[in-house]
């Protein structure tokens, strides 16, 4: 594995800055009115710079560094150092800003834990870079490697949570009676986005893994749906208290999730124990969208936004049904346990269900009561707002595709080699070759065109021999 050596004193300097940042106290709450969580001042330039730096570090640089670490690239360490160099000044700027002031909030408290996690990752990374094979560090090296890897994978998740906390804190949202619906929107919205990311990863890089598990994708989907349904059933209503507002609708959605999820788990295998596709998870998504499209709201803007969210989720379920039934025709995986050229097998239609889940998640996160009230007072139409949320979904989808491509470029630089098949008949020799792309993958279109042009020039004996050679005539 290639190594990267930092300049002497750079690592201690980074750690010093990290711990200095953690010990720095937030100042200035004197402008916040009594009973409020933020002051009426606008966000200042320094605060916008803080948002830009932290979004770049935790939203772009660190996830890229995580992927580079998974493929053991020599750029992993430089990219993570770059992220830390951006994040630490950004942390300080979050405490040095003027303009809008804030009371104590979860974003500020969680920032300290996040910086501790960053410091721990930096220390682990440096110790692993020393390649100490003896003594205590040598004995625990394998454990350190696993911890470093697990924390690295979890880091984008906690970064996402912290960025959501930042957006909430900047507007003073999710306080008092608004907390419950805020949690529901941001947790469920993030869950839809996470589901879309998982489907994207499984589509592009998880086909061989699915084949090795001996279980269909719907087994895992139904399992998660069942667990999530049980959680929703017992958390959407305060049991023992009165049923208020939409408690019945939310709780009934939880019930149908675990009930349908159990059916999906049962149908994930046939009577012989072989994995089998089913449509239950897609139907659950469709029904959830249908239920949310008719969710009663106080504001007209909120009603429109919830309706579009429901339609988008319904479309995600419908396209998933079409994909399984008519595009894949119940095929388990695109490649076998040994892998292969997945790109040659993926249909363009298969990118649609994951993207619609991204869009559903962003729309649902952007439909809280306080957000809708603020936008309604600013006379923002639901059309403009939905287009902005769809734009965010496109950007997120693009970033995930880029990270997956970065991973694949290191792990699977060439999907399949060029092969040649030779057919002999008397004095005539013909060689049929799979035509490769520039990147080494098979060009099935060129191959099929070549076979079409030779059709009629091959005798019956040659066709029979070719069928025995490559399994097709």
C-alpha cells in the first residue's frame, strides 16, 4: 500500500488546533430576546463563511476521503488532512461571528463531540501510519484498523446529522410543541434518502454481494421495513394519552409497514428455500406516498408540498414495481457471485427509483410546519420550492454516483477482458471477438451487429459448433 508522509510537526499542529477548538467557549447570547432561541439579526458574513467551510469539509471532503480510505488510496491521508484544515477554522468562525446570536442548542453541543471524533480519527490514522508491529500497539493494531474503518464509514452519517442540526439552529426551529413533527420529518426524510443511497450502491456495486448472500434484495428491504414499522407504531402516539391531530394516520402507517414487511420476508424465499423477488416493499412505498398525498395541512402551501411529496413517493414505488416485474423480469441479480460487468447489464430505467427516493426525502425534510409558515409569509410558491428541492436531490444523486465511480475505478478498473472464440469448418477459419470499450468493458452492441452482418454466411454446422462453444447460436 502506498504511503504518504507529512512534513515534520504537521500532525502535532493539527491535533493542537483540534483540541484548542474543543476548549473554545461560545460567546454572546445577550441579543437573544427572552423566550426566543435566536436574535432577530440576519446571518452575518462570518456565519455564512462558517456554513460554507463546514459544508465543504463535512459534506464533500470527508466523504471523498472515506471512499479513498476504503480503496486504500495514497490520496486518503492528504484529503483527510485537507478536510481537517478546512473544518478547524470553520469551527472557530462559528464562535467568532457577529449578527444573529443563538442560545445553547444541540448543534453547538454536538459540534464538540464531532470534533472529538475527528481528533480520535486523526490520532488513530497517525498511529496506523507508523506501522508499528511490536509491543502493545502491534498487538492491538488489527482492532485499531477496524475501529478506524468503522468510524470512517460512520463519519458521513454523523456529519449529515450535524448539518441538519445546523440548519435547524440557524432558524431557531424545532422548539417546544414543534419538536415532535420536526423529528418525524427529518428522520423519515433522511431515511428515504438513505434508502435511495443503499439502492444506488446495491445497483452499481452490490450485485455480487447479493448473489453471495443467497437472499433477494426484498428480504433485506422487508426486514428494515418491519423494524421501522414497529418503531413508528409505538412512537407516533403517546400511549395512555388522547389521540390528537394525525396520530391515527401516523400509527396506522407504522402498522401497515410491519405487517407488509413480514409478508415481504415470507415471500423472499420460495418453497425450496431459494431467493425470490417480490413487490411488497414497492407496494409499501406506494401506499405511504398515497397516504401522505392526502395528509391534511393548515396552510395551502404545506398541502401542496405534502401532495407533491406523496406523488413522488408513489412514483418511486410504481417505478420499482415496473423495474422488478418488466425490466428485470424477477431476475435475482445482474451478475453472479464472482461479479462481472454490471454496467453492461444495468437499464437506464433502474436509476429512476433511487432518485425518486432522494427527491422524496428532501421534500419531506423541507415540509415542517415552521418551514412552511416562513415560506408562506415570504410568498414563495410551492412550484418554486419543489424545484429547488428537486435540484438538491439531483446534486445529492450526482455526488453519490461520483463516489461510487471513484470506488469502482480503484476496485474494478477493468470489468471483463477481451475474449476470442474461434470456429473452424474445413479450410475456412472465422474468429469472433467481443469488441471492447476504451475502458476494457464489452461492447455488446458492436458484437450483436457483427453477428447480424455474418448471419446467413455461416453454415448450419458452424452454428451448431458455435452454440456449443459459447452457449448461443
